[in-house]
C-alpha cells in the first residue's frame, strides 16, 4: 500500500511538473480570470503611501520551518517578500522581515541579498533587516511587539503559518494606528485575523498572493495548474462513485 501511494504521489508530481512546463512554454489563451484580491490591491496602495511618507514596511513570515508539511505557507511568504522588496526598493527606509523559524530567517536574509543584487542595490542591505524573533509560538509573537511599536513602521504584513495568537499583534497594530494585512493557511489563524486585521485572506486566496503582487506569468500558470488538479480530483471521485453504484468496484 505504501509503495502504491509513493508511486501515485511521484506520478502526480511528474505530471504537474510537465503541465507547468507546457503552460509556461506554450501560452494558452483562456477566458478564466484569476480573482484580484481586494486586500492586496489595498496593500499595493499602502506600500506606495509608506514610501511617500518615508516610513517602513514590516513583513512577518510566520513560524513554520520549510521541512514540515506546512512549508508551502513559508515558500509563499518568501515569494511575497521578494515581490514586496522589488516594489519598495525606492523607500527611504527599507522593509524589515521577521520570522519564527531559524531556517526561515536564513532564507529571508538570502532573499534580501538576491533581490537587492538583482536590483543593483546590494549596498542597501543590512543584516538587521531580517531576523528571528522567537522559535516558539508565543516567543515569536512576543518578539514582534517591539517592531509593531516602532513609530516608523506603518504597515505590517503577517503572512505564513501561525495560529490564533496573531490576534495579539493585530490588536497592537490597531492601537498604534498601523495597517495590518494578514494571510495564513491555518484555519485558527484565518478565523482570528479575519475578525481582527484590517485586511485578510480566506482559504486558498493565500496561494494567490504572489500573483496579486506581481505580473509574472509563472504565478498565474501555477494557479491554473492548481485548478486543473482540483478538477482532476473531482472527476476521479465522481468516476469512482459511478463505478461503485453500477457495481464494478
């Protein structure tokens, strides 16, 4: 049974990779549009206002290590960080990134370096722009408090994997009159941030963040691939149900 599941998983990965490559090399016109998220349309406006006011943008990347089952949330967070760094490259005060996992802190620092190198602005990078606030859920949240209470930080983007404890930070942002934007794959985190944050994503909207912040076709293609896989699962379920009804399985 385990070998069958391993073969099935490997087959899905290979097929997905092939579809992704085909869609990337052969652009296919489609009438389906990817939904634009209001929360991140407003985020782009807030980034512009932050640059004009000479204030700082803070991106919190969650506390999920990249070698766990929740790593997808962390990789989306890192990709979002890259897009935001490119959009805020002209700011007088460069963005800062915080995280609750050691490997995320290292990867975010590397993301700063690679993005600034691509923009020919490597001299803008400072090691203090990316750091680990705490390795546990509440130490991670506790380490965010000093950042939120900095008067030069006006927008706080909380993305990645975290729990309901993030409600403490959204409340701190409200008291400091700062903008809080949240996105997570955790159901408990979504429930709290939807009620407490100024803007929040719900469900699978989280995986559309990079597409809403960048015009790169790669992100749009990946979302189309997710839809294809979803419809494939639905067809298999319905086919299995039909075969079960007629007594073939």
